[in-house]
C-alpha cells in the first residue's frame, strides 16, 4: 500500500491543516512518470519529516487542478496550515527532503490570498473546470454515442451559447 495520500474534490481540504507536499500529475505525462518512484520514496520518509505527502490526478480531478491553477505537469505545492507555496526546486529525493528539513519553504513567497486554493476566486475557478468537464462529456455523448458529426456538435454549443446569452440579456 502506498504511503502517498490520494486527494480528490471531497477531501482536498485536508491540506489546510498541518504540513503537506502535494503533487499534481497525469498518468500519461512522461515527467510525472519519472518522478513517481521518487515521490513514493519521499512519502515513505514523511513521518520522519513531519509532513503528509499527497497527490492529485488532474485527469480525474479537473476541479481540484483548477482550484490550484495547475498549468504544467507535474506541479508540486507545499502547504503549511493553509499557506501554499509552489515548489520549483529539483525533483530529487535529497532536494525534496532538504526543502522540508532545512525549512527552505520559508524563503518562498506564499501564493497570493486571492489565488489561494481556499479563496472564493479559486472556488469559482474549480467550478469552471467542472463545467468544462461536463461540456466535454456532452460533446463526447453527442459525437460518440449518438454519432453526430463533430461540427454539428460545435454548432449545437454555439447555438446554446447564443440562446443563453439572449435569455440572460432579456
């Protein structure tokens, strides 16, 4: 059993308490695959380091990746009692351990309050990522299940957008 905690939309708030290192990854990402064994080894040392090590699969949790505004993979965050810092150091086991043991994270500027994953703004961003996933599912249903041509699906979305805009404008 892996010592890495898997986080999702329902339990992500665990990172608001205590000290965490959190990796955002995708199973298809070569760089993510390279760091996987290092991340597991890092997690095995988590008790000694006094942290919890977690990971988020962005393909399964688009809302959570939106909340953290993940744009590159893998992305690593350090969290200490709800204060988030993006880790930009080397991805070797020694450097990850040194980042915690030598408290190098204290020299890193925290994520701005409005960009913090727990802020109202990022809550809205998570909602937008969920909405985009829902639209993708509808598109896949229209094209895959119903066999509608891709451009017809696009036309349906364009028409729906215009009608919703007209309705809201009234």
